[in-house]
């Protein structure tokens, strides 16, 4: 579905990504792990068009998206969340979704008739909230929702653009085990529905349990790629990230 070929990017004298090459296959859940500062979020920023790489190309479903602006990349079918949620905190949960859906219809991607049909837009917003388990909190101001609920709302907003590829940047950061498991079930259901997912995450139990494959970054370079089992047994990954005391 997506190919990243020889991508590199620098910020001044800092090399953030260096000759990064990998692919995301249709229908899979790909985990992306590595130490802080490894270049994981920078990679998502490049794929989603926020940053333009200094070298390399990014191909999505046969189209070169390397220099495309974010709004065009979203239209092609790539959506994402961020480490820090960015929501309208004084509006209710459903208000955040209605803003997203209305903007999406006006972009010309979907039928203009849907923009005029407020009932249909409201229904779709409620369906998205139901999918992430927030339908009962539809009219609760976002500022009154717990962090975990805000993260689920962020996923719902990303899904409002009908993505083929969903990029999740640390979706369980700061969450306890029960909250993390709720996010895990959302991702598994997305996979069942045919959405391809790439996830940046530090929680090894989570990433090993949800990923089909894992890519490991360290200092802006890919140091390993393979199945969860292959990754936890990789000596270079153990040394750079997992640590000798890591237990499978």
C-alpha cells in the first residue's frame, strides 16, 4: 500500500531520518518502535505531508506523495492522530466530529448533498462515536472527558475522513491497562474492517499483541524489521531499545 524509499530529512545539522526504506502492506497492522528521539514521529510527519524529506520518495497506492500537501494526502486516504490530542475542548464530543465531517464534505471528496443533509451528518457522527464507545458522552464537553476518552475521540475524528491507512502516534500514552485494552480492541476491529494501520508505541505488551510486523528505528535509521517474535529475539533491538532484562 505504501512504500518509503531512501527517505532522509535533516533539521540544521541534526539527521532525523537517514535512508529509511520500508513498506506498509494492505490490511496489516504495522508497529513502529524505538527509543525517544529515534525519528518515529518525524517519519509520520513526512508520510502525512507535514514535513518534506530532503531525500527519497514516498509512494501510496502507486502515487508519488512525497511533496504533496497534507490536505491532498488525506484525500488520497491517509489519516493520522498525534501524540498530543488537538481538539475543540469547549465543544462537546459530537461537535468536534460535526466540524470534521462538514469540512470533509465541503472539500469535495464526498457528495455535496451530504453537506446539506444535517440529519445524515449527525447520524454519521453518532456512528463514529458509537464505534469508539463514546456515544453516551456525545454531548459532554471535551474538556470534561478523561484523557483516554479524548484519545478515542481523536481516533474517531481521524476515521471521519474514511482512511485506507490510519497512522496512530502513541494512542495509549498515559493510559492504564484497562484503557489500553479498549484502544487495542478498536484497532483490531479496524483491521477486521479492512483499514490498514501503522502504530507508534512504547508499550511492548500492546505493540506485540496487535502488530503483524514491526519496524524498529534508532537514531533515524531502521535497525530491524520482522514479526513480533523476530523483533524480541533480535540482539541489536535488545541492545538499542528493549534491554537485556526484557521478558517476552
